[in-house]
């Protein structure tokens, strides 16, 4: 599209959750794509999944999840702050996500999710996620396994969350930390050619012919004319190498995952453990 002053142009991009994450109004700290993609994979999200999210915050996570579970899935999003809940609801409607995201204004740590036998996955981004574990367990579909993820910035929160997950019978409890590590990529001359070039330059600096008794002669064959160092540099094979920066920047939040077992499966696990003891 030509710019208004006709001196340039702009690209019109189809709106995506990734673009929205970069430009959304920050009402709270938000999740970025590195965490969102990992969470989506670990929670086994796909079209048709029904899921709980609490809290909604600025809606960055909500937009990505809505795209993943659409068109037949449902995201039940809970936010205790009324103004943030209303703004998020307005954005979801404006962005065409009203059929996928069902917004709730509620303090789930006190009042619970008020859902039973309903969802396949749960994501908790709360100051005290352990207070919502019991209600989350009731919300899972009781005839199949489910996945839960708790997002916490402090390891003390992780410890209390893990204790609550164990208390309510969740299994496969694992914690991860996602950090972005940048790599710089540059071409590097292979060692054998670098050695040959160095030797050729030294011999020429000393006024010696580069074609006699040199490793270059051996590399390029006895019956072939020996190329000059500059020619070797131009034609030598290059390989791409990468290195990381000295400092890896990122937030220090932890992702704690666990698996919900249906009641019958939990009984089987408990009985097997008792038999083994």
C-alpha cells in the first residue's frame, strides 16, 4: 500500500496472535511465543480441546490458544480484576474470538471455576496457583487424562504448587524454564586451507617460490600449478559456524506441568503401589 505522502509504501499484514503479542496494551506482564508454543505442545492442545485459563491478564496467551483450539474448542478464561476482564472481553469480541473464548470475572482461588467434568487442559498464571488445584481437578473430564500447567516466577511458588499437585493425585510432575538463546552465524575458513594460506604468504614474504616443498603443493597435486594465496582465499571451502552471546536474557518464570488421571486409573495406580510395597 502506497504511503500517504507517496514517498514510500507499507506492508499490510494479516493479524496473527504473534503480531498482537507485540503490540497489545500491557495491562499485566504477558507470555511470549517461546513460552506459549512450549505450553501448547506440553498440554497437547489441538482443535476441539476445551481448556481453562486463569488469569486472563492482557490476553496474549488467550489469542494464541484460541487459534490452536478453534473452531470447535472452547477456552474458559478467568480474571479476578473486573476492569481487565471487561477489556479482554471487548478485545476478544472485536477480534472475532467471541465464539471460542468464554470470559469470566471471578477469583478462582476463593470461588473456584464452577466447572465439573468439562475440560481437557488447565493453565494457571496466578500468585497462588495451589489454591486453585482442587477446583481444577473437578473441572477435568473424569473419564480421560488431562494436562495442567502452572506459570510461576518464584521457585517457592513452584514448591508449594508441586506439593498441592501431589496432594490431589496428579502425576508426572515436571518443571521447566524457557530461555531464549541467540546465536550469531558467520562463515569460517576450514583449518587445512588456513594453514596452507599462511605458509604460502610466509614463503612469498621471504622471496621463496610457493610451488616448492610446500603443503600447498601437496594439497593441490604435483602436476598442477600452485595458486597464489589470494586465489586460495577466494576458492577455499567455507563452513558456517555459530556461537552464543555471553549473556542469555529472559524472564525467570517456571512452568510446572502435571497429568490428571481419571479416578479409576488413579485407583489402579494406588493399588499397584500398595501391592509392590
